[in-house]
């Protein structure tokens, strides 16, 4: 049986290369970077590159 641990995160930014920067709020209320993705295969929707 596999164990799975989940948590909610906020998308803090989407870079020009399509990388998502994910954050979570610390107990003191600051948004902290916790993860980032690899660049997306296509430009994010709504960017100049996707038009």
C-alpha cells in the first residue's frame, strides 16, 4: 500500500518559460516558496507567446 501526503499550495507566479512557483503561508503569515515545476511544453494561457 502506498502512503500519500497532500497539502494545499498557492501559485505564486508563472514565469515566462512556463514554470509555476508554488508557495504556502508560514505560521507568521509570510508566503514561502515551497516548490517549482519544470517548464511547461507550451506557453501559459494568456501570455503573448500563446497568442
